[in-house]
């Protein structure tokens, strides 16, 4: 993590630049440039093996590079909106927190990044018209509170060596499920669709996938016995399988583009949990990263999809 520390400091710098620039749109674009510079400076050491390896480079691409394109898009999409500056400030800070969560090695640092990600995600979702804030963030805050408590308990049990190891393993799965809107926590992601579309794109640039990435990187650190590994696998397969079936069924009933994208994400993350439980870690990691890149771009293009549908309905082909 240490070789990545200096480049990732550009992410908070991007937030500061967006906060002090007179024009929020200019601040967002300049912040996006700093974010992309952070990715270029950090992905090089990861590729040559000085920090992590190719998988870390892929995670950086998902979180920093993919997330860095969103502020540039939002500079145009949110222009003249009263909450544009807040989005431009919170976005880079959230990307920095997700990068720490998914790339850090010590469990204590992972927990710090996880808690910061929760707080900043709630702040990002609240970006938008004031009258919709309370309704769309309440379920998110409750789900994240459960996930934060689960991960904190698992980290404490692991570091102190007290308590059943299997319980810590199951709690890590529960934390990943809350972050990925799996199991009983499915509703929070569709509730965020009232936020501006760039906010949904940022969530898919590593936020919703961070639980699975933590599970892939640190699941073996927590499940240190055969019983704990079995408990982790069963919990992941059960939660992920139920989520995949239910979310896929709901997706087919949604008439709106963003709703279909959100429920598709829930189904895909549930499928990834199943892959983790079955031991296909490489497939799970590649799937969740590729899905995050694709779905973030899909949300940014959701407006074009809606306009194209309207054109086809108003002027159907002969």
C-alpha cells in the first residue's frame, strides 16, 4: 500500500480544488484531471510489481480511473445545479476511501476505509434536490450501519483472537452483502436512483463492489480454520444465490432504465458472492471489476438510452 499512498493523496487534493474553484463546473473538471493523474501515477508501480500486482492495477482502474471520468461528466450534466460543488467535493473523497478499503493490507486500515466509505456514500446519495434527501438515504444508512457493525466485530475478533472464528467469517460475508445490496439489504440500491445519475455511476465505480473485493483479499485472513472457511462459503453461496434469483426476477419487471440497471447490479453482485463461496476467486474478481466498469458507463449513458427509446416510440420504423 505504501507505494500507492503518494499518488492517492491527489484524490483529496481534487476535492479541495473543486471546493475552492469559483466555478463549480471548472472545479469538477480540474478535480477529474487530478483523479486521472492519481491513477496514472499509481497503476505503474502496481503493474511492475512494486505494490501488489496486476489485480491491484485492475482495482485501481475500476475505482480511480472509472470513478475519475464521472466528475468530468458531471461538470456538464449538473451544470448550474445548486448541489454541483458538493458532488464534485464528495466524489473524489469517496474514491479515496474506496481505494484504501480495497487496497490496504492491515485489517485496521481496511476498517477505517470502510467506515469512511459508508459515511461518504450517504453524503453522496444525499446530493440532489433537498426534498428527496431523507427518503432515499434512510434505508441506505440502516443497511450500512449493519455492515459497519459486522465488519468491525469481525476485525476485533480476528485481531484479538477471541471468540469463534466461524462467526467472524460469517460477519465478513454479512458486511459484503450490505455493501453489495445482497440478501435482506437489496432495497437500498434502488432507493438511491432518485439521486443524480452521476452519483449512481460513482457507486458502481467500486463502492458496491468493495465488499466483494474485501472478501476476496481478506477472507482467508479471517477464516483461519476449516470450519470458518466452510461457514464463509455456505453464507456466501446462500446469500448470493437467493439475491441473484430474486434480483433477476425483479429486474425483468422494471419499466425504467435506471431501475433495470440497479437490479441487474444486485443480481450480478449476488452471483459474484456465489463464485466466492464456491472458491472461484479469480473469476469473481474479474467479474466484479468488469461489471463495475460496464455498469458505471451504462449509468452515464442512461439519458441517451431514454432519449433513443423516446425517438423510437415517436417515430417507429416502417
